[in-house]
């Protein structure tokens, strides 16, 4: 069984909160499997799948209030529900959005716990008539990140803790461990984090079979495009197919003229948004300046478009690239693949990556907000990783006063002035920090 971080999240979420939970994310990332595994911790686990049982849609659509829903639920379940010890799982809820609205009344009634999931939720549920605010939390789920992947390959917590200490203290990793971690990172570029691909690799170690799994997932995504948005399916398909070649271009920015020489962003904006909301693509937007808050400096129509999973990206490139990546062949442009891995890692860890490009100062691969500061990130796949003119220019610019910069590369950890050079796999230790004060109260004694 593949160990996921969501497993601990579910335990903590339901231990301290009475709200329902909606898990969102792309197809085939393991949502249903993780929920079923967690369901085993309850005396009763009830799964209602609206795709496998479309007749349930009508049954629950017609119900009025929690009492009727629970009555109908008790009729279609084979085992009696136990108050306080039953978890009810509504799956494929995009087919029955009314159940998402009704969760408010079910949670208020209080007899059972509820969890919801489905496919294309970002597309299908964005216009909910009555979102149950205060009654339901939402958790975005992603493919396996690099740490989850190496755990699935047998790397121990002790090794991960040692690596994390090296990252935090900015000290070198043991050469043997560093070499093995680089091997694992290259393997991750090929296999990626889709659970079916990881499971296939763990079982067979056959990269051709892994590729077949990945191509099946890509085919499923394309089928979704045709099924759920027939009016724009040609545009969405074109954009999806252009992700690999556009990332391979010199500046990696998505150029609309690749679609059509007269293309306007307004015409295609909904298609880009569909891919983002479906969870199959990660847009990284340009910012005018690397200053807090980055969101306010975002350019809506200048962006890089990454795949949601680096293994799927490798599967979209020419056949044979997998073995060349694993062998470290030098004639491959690793830049796009490395950057895709970094982008998905940052997003999975709750960070919002942007990039910065200035004619005068140059381009930064990524900029993020971390610990109340702007942190620029450069991703270097070659030997000249210490050459970063644009980054050096920006770090000495007094208008920005940036405290630190990260350069992720193939080499070991080094620290020089404001620059931290770290092996590419250490991006797994970048996570969003919650720096907001937990308790705060104003003293109003002089006004009372």
C-alpha cells in the first residue's frame, strides 16, 4: 500500500472537527482509495457512488432535508447505520451537486460523519447555488509528491530527517545518500506521482508498463475534455497537447500564437481555466515585481503552463526519453522537466509559485512568498548552476531587499552570501508556513 500524507490529514481533521470534508483534485490521484482506507477506522463505512449508481442521483435530488436523506440512505445501505460511529462517503458528487448543498443539514443533524469527493469538481461545482460555508472544509489533493514517492520506494524516515536537517542547517549531504537521492529524483521524473503509475513500477519495475498506465491516464483526461466541454474541446485539447513543446521553448512561456497566429487571450481564457480547474494543468503567472503580495502584481495573460504530474509530462515527450533521463544523457533539455517537478512540488505544499521577467534585469524561474518574505528560486539542470546573472541583479536591487535565494541543482548543499545552492530533491522541504498569530486581543480597558 502506498502511504500518503492525506492519511494523517484525515485522522487529524475528523479528530478535531465536526464539519464534512470535500476532497478535490484531478482524476486518478488516489482520492477514493485514501478515503476508503480511512473509512476502515469506523465501525460502519457507507459509500454512495453516483457514477456507478446513477439512480441514486434522483433519489437524493428529491429528498427534502436531512431526515428524508437519511431515511433514503438507510434503505439503500445493506448494514444499519450506527450513530457516532459511521462515516458516509459520497463519491462522484459532481453528478449530484445537490448533495453538496445538503451536507449543511446533514452535519447540523449530527448523527454521522461525512466525506465527499469526485472528479472535475473544480469545473462542475464552481457555481454551487448554496455552498455549505461553515459546515464543510475543502482539501485539495495532488499526485504523490517527491517525499511520498521516495517513501513508496523504501526510503526511511531517518534518512528523510537527516536530509531535512541538512537543508535547515545548510550543510552537505553524505555523498552516498546524495547520489542515491539523485537517482530517485530522476526515477520520479519518469514515473511521476500518479498512484497507478507508482504501483505499476513498484510491482513490475517495467517502464514500458508504467508508460502504458500514464498514456491511459492522458487518454482519460482527453475523454473528459471532450465529454465535459464539447463547445471548447478543440481549444482545450490543443492547449493540453502544447504543454510539452511550449515548456521546451527558450523562455518556457506559453505563447498563444502557437495555437493560432491571430489568437487573443480573451478567446482562450476559459479553456486555460478549464484545464486549471480540472486539476490537469498548473499555470504559473508572471508578476511585474517580486514584492509582497505577489497576487496583486500578477499578469493575467502571461504565464507558463505545467503538467499536473511530471511523469505524465515525460510520457508526452518522444518515446525513449525515460531511459535517457535515468541514464543522465546530456543531450536532453532537462530544464522543462526539472521546472515542472518544482512547480508541482510547490503547489502540492500549499505555495503559489509565480515567475518574474524584466527586460532590464532578466528572468527568475519562480518567486514565492515564504515566511513573510519573497524568495526567488532558480532551477538549474546543468553544470553552470553558479551562473545566474538575472538572479544576482535582483538580489542586489535595493527596491526589493530580498533576504535569500534558492538555486536547486544537481550538486550538494552550499551556501554563499544570500545564495543557497541545494540538490533539486530538497525542494520537498519547501512548505507554506502559517505565520499568522493564533490568539490576538486588543486591550480596550481605557475605552470601556
